[in-house]
C-alpha cells in the first residue's frame, strides 16, 4: 500500500516582511470531511505497514501484560480517621479507589475495605475515560472527582455520597483537568476552576451543594491571557490557595477554608519574572520564591502580616528548592541538587539532606497526607529499584520500608545496569545521560539504543522503574534519557538556558548526546533511535532537520512541530500562555528565531530517518493538524525510501488511549516498529 498524499491548497503566512508557504494549512479544518478522510487513510497506511509486525507486536504486548502483577495496592495514606489507597486488579483497565477505617497502620490488616470509586464501573464499554482527581470532604462523607470522555482538558465534576453510594445532582461542567477543585472545611461548598473557550483555566467559582450551578458565585477571574489559574489546599487544610501563574510570574490569593464566604486576600502582588509558591505551617505562611534567588529561597511570614518576610535558612545556589511539605512535627523541603531529586528536613535552623544508597534515584514526599501524622510517607525508585514506599518518623527521623512495588515474572536487578554518563555540548556544557541496559548488551560491540529527552517548561526527566521496558532491555536494547537544557535537572539555570532565545541548546544538547554515545561505541547510526513526546516531539522534529543522519528511526509522539503558526494563533488553548516559553512571533526577532528551528518550516529535500508519529484528534495541547501537516510536507520533499507512519487516535487527546491495556498495546506497536529498524537481526 502506498502512503496517502495530502492535497495541496496554496496558502501563505506573511509577517515582518517574511512569507511562509503552507499548502497543508487546510488540514486544521477538523469539521471538514476531507480532513477526517485523510487521517483515516493515514491510519489505514499505518495498519498496512504494521501488519507484517503483528507477531512481534503481540509478543511484546504479551510480555508486557505478563509483567502486570496479579494485584497492585498502594500503601494506604492516613487522612483523618481513614487510610486511603488505590489498588488495581490484573484484568482491569482502571484503578479502584478504596479506604479502611483505622486509628493506626497496625490495625489495617483486620479493617474492612470500602470501595469509594471503581473507575472500571464508570468506564463500562466506553473507549475513552479519564478520571484525574479525587477530593474527600473534611467529614469523609462525600467524594468529588473529575471525569472526561473525549480527551480534552474540559472535565465534569461529580460528587458522590459515600454513605449512600449515590451521585448528587451537583454536576459541574467545563472544569479544568488538574488542580481545579477543593472543599470548604464545612463540606457545604466546593471551589472549582473552569476553562474558557480555548480551554485555559481562568475562573474560580464557589458552589453551594444542593443549589443550581447557574447560581454559583464567581470568586476570581484571571483576565491576563498569559496566565493560568489553579487552586490547592494547604497541607494543614486550613487555607485554599488561588494561584495565578505564567511561565515566569505568579500571584497567590488565600482564603480560609473555614470561611468559604470570605474574600480571598493577595499574599504578594505579581511582579514580572518573580515566581513564588506558598504553604501554611503553624503560625506562618512559608514561601519559596526566586526573587533575588535563581534557585529559590525559603521564607516565612506571619499569617497576619504577609509583608514581613524573612529567610528560614540561608540561600544556597547549589540547591534548587521546589516543594514545601509541612507537618505538625517536621518540615520537609523537596528539590534538586547534583542533578538528582532530594528531600531536606529543617533541623536546628538548617536543611539536612536525606541520603540514599544508589547513585541514581528519584525521591518524593507523597501528597495528601494528614498534617498531624507522625509518619511521613515517601516514594523512592531508580531504574533498577521498583517504587519503594518508606515511612519517615517525624520524631526519631528513622525510615522504615513499608512496601516494594511487586514485579510480576522473573526480575533480578543484578542482571541490569544503570549509570550516568556525561556528553559535552557545543558550548562545553556537560549534559547528563541516564543509561539503562541488561548486562551483556555491549559484549558484542555497539548495541541498539533508544535515546529520549523532553527539555521544556523546566520539566525533569528523572530515573524511574518500569517493568514494561524489561522485554525491550532483554532484547539487548539500551535505553538512555538525555537531561538536556530546557528541563531543570541541574537547577533553574538549566531551564533558562533552554528556552526562548536559548532554545537551540535543547537540540544541540541532544545531538551531542547522540554523538557521544556513538563515539564511545555504545551504538551506531544504524542502531540509534530517538524518542520524544509533545514538546519533546518538537525536539525530535528539530533534530530530524538538523542531524537526522545520526539516527535510523525517530519517534515523535504528539509532536509540537508547527511552532510559529501555533504561537500566532491566539484562538488555540496554549498560545498566549507560552509566549514566555518559546517567544512571541509578533516580535520580529523572536519570530525569526522560532522559525529557524521550527520542524515544519525547515523540512528540506533530503534524506530523513524512518518516522513513527502519533497524534490525537481531540488533543487540546498539540493539535492533530501539526503532525499531519508535517507528515504531508515530509512526504512531499524527502528524498529517501524510509517509512513514515502516523497513527491518529480518533477518540482521544494528548495522552493517548485510556486504560493500561490500551496504553501497553500502543507501546508494543511503537517498540515493534523501532526494533524492526534498529534490532540486531537487521545487521
């Protein structure tokens, strides 16, 4: 079967005296039957290409399924009189939310389980379902959750009576996907965030249970289109924080959760290029702020005098502080140092770092724990160690291992190897690479290798354990994550050096990583794959133009590849919010810089690697038309016979299929395509 050919309809963009030809612009017309037909033809071509790989795909899928434990259960987290937890059953797609009533952890084994929400029951025969948040009322009698069935960021808020099991009539539409709902202390009011026509979270509302949603009170509206709005409750549950935030600036309002009818008060007025985050501890508000402190400093101010701020500990440039976790008997701070996640404890006026045994790891404090808890739960994992839950005693400071996540099937960590390598970027900066492989993979020389990265928004690519990559590792494939600039792995400066006018560093860091892995004989160009999703797909697309000859195959997932056109279209959900990340193309200098690396605008008549591309028809974050246009232009101009496939999920959005079996099947398909190109059997 020959690949489909998209028709060309001449269209030009003119700005700053520059003309960009865009003959595939028509593909953004989602309601146009010809567009849907073209996407369906691409899906048919995808199926034709993948047909011969069906046996490999099924084998990988079965191996992944075999790694799902018979049952999985998170360590219960104490919240009030209950311990809450999530569990999964092997044959079911979705999680089951449960609780047990007990005063102490030792009583859990004899306590009866109460299922408070079974997402599998909600899903039934639906192809797509996403449930993103669970909030329990302070009296533990009601549960609020968010549900979506089309893959967008527009969710419906439902409230369930946990005593009767019935849903209340209070159903609220157009609520944002994340950090968007909190209860008042009395449980009679729900605060929630709604999205505008572009799916930007912009309004906070107060709903009184039992009343019509049309009578809800607007608490705050964020009118600056470059800001988004979120709400969160303090660890103490005494305060609700309304957070307005852009890439570089934030402003927070606070409302006492026990006074739901009161007016929110501003903690600190927004100041350009100043970010701050807030928590409540004892008689103070605690702040993390980057004002005069690139990597953030920890401050306190009295609740009744928010202008009187003082440092809790001296500022340390080597520590990048990111999170505050106050408990009655201790204060924990999370962040990064030496490229790794860290947890510090406030002790005798200083931050004391908790230490761990492995050289590469990821640690985190679990959210949603009771402020008064005497034990603090932490998660630890590495690329070799499954997620491990520790209880940290707030009085003795001792750690006790409560659970190591089960791995179904044979797994011996000693058969695998993780290490950190460093590649030298064009400007001499050292870029960390996290490497994982099965021992023996390099015994016969260079091996098949998949190099992945993200590198945007300050998001970090930290080590984590996945049993589902074991079948890939067992075939001798090396997995490498490059912590390129644009993330925050090495501190806030790492992010600043990979955004706006420094964005090119993200791409050249990745190219340097690929060259280094080839130079040290870990792989060759014939055995090298590149992978990245969303903004990481932009990275892959840019590198395909800049240094595609280094790679045999590339996997851009839901890739952001038409950056100039998107950043000029203010009707799209994320455009105005991201001018501080990429630049505003209405400014000539920023336009020229963005165009210089835009994957779509820089496709040339030359050879490209094999490409495996995914997208979602309902994706509000990266429109399906971006990869569709890019594929059409690549097919038009490229001079090789390498395969390009594009799989459009016609019923989902940015995060692909819902349900773990569906997600694993998609992973198996992806790996089957990649192994067909770089596997040792192709030598």
